[in-house]
C-alpha cells in the first residue's frame, strides 16, 4: 500500500476545509481502516478532536500557521509523523487559514521530505466564490509540486462560479490539476454536523441520536449527491510503485 498525505489547503477560512478533511478521514477509514489526522492549528482542533476515540484514527497536532518559523513548523510535523512510524500509513492534514504563508514558502522541503518518507502528496485547494482564492491557486508552490492536486468547488458558494470563468482554472487544468464539486449540505444538517463528534457517516446511523430526516439528508449528501465521491477524487487511485 502506497502511503498518502492528503493536505486540505486554501487561501482562507470558511471555505470548507474541515468538512473536506472529515470526508477524507471517513473515506480512508472505510477503505483502509486507519488514518492519522493532523490538525494544523492547535487553537482550533475541529477535525482531530472530532475523531478522538474513533477506532482507527490517530490524532496529531502541528502549528502550520508559522510564517515566522516555517522550517521549524515542517520539521516538527515530520518528526512527529516519524515517531508515529508505519501506523501513519495515510495522513490527512487540515490546514489553518494562513497556512499558505508557511507551507508554500517551504514547499520543496515539504514535498521532498514527504517523498523520502514514502508518501504521495495530494493537495485539495478549497475554493469559495472569490477572485482571490482562485488567483492564489496559481501561486501555491505546494499545489504545483504535489503528486495530485484537486480544486474543490464548494457548492455552498455556488459551485465555483468565479473559478469557472477565471484564468487560473485554465492554467490549473492544463498543468494536470483536477477539479471536483463538494455538494452543498442544508444549514440545519451542517449545524448538527459541526456540533457532533465522531465520523460523519455516524450521523446516518439509527444509533447516532439524530432524527430520521437528518439521517436521510446526510446519507443522500454523502452518497447520492457525492460528498464522499469528492473525497475519493482527492485521495485518488493507488499509484504504482514505479
């Protein structure tokens, strides 16, 4: 099994990074049974804390919003993964809003270290509906050097209306980048999701304490509408060892 490092990245907060990271965790647990979750902001531990106690999930913390100490941030991240060892088969990193100022400035060090540890690096660039987020996709060194890069269009913000007419999209696709839409989830179900710990798929269980209609709404979002399919696109198929 090739090790994969899934980095949920983007220009700012509020564009669905935590949701996408949670979906990737769910997808990898279903497929491989275990995953390491790295929370990139120690002050907002929403993804790692959500999965505390979930079978197969190992949580870790890293300070990835450190433009003043970029190399130190990368060193701490990888030394921690090295201590986890082979149990860090797949890693999902939920980055903070200002991670670009840290990670993109040391992208070469980051990617080369990840490769030496046996990881394929996949980056999901989260997009809202603004010009800045679209334009900065072309500036991200981490995206440029990644083994797989996927622009994630959040349906909550119109499914990438600005992105679809932006010159950055043409450059992204011509350079081998992919794109996928994260479907919109109703506000009521989103509120429940944010307030509930555990796997997202647990919300569809009769034992999860949710009403029948919420269970059905989340189930349709995950499967029929394609939220888990978006995560599968970011995770990608197994690459060959060559």
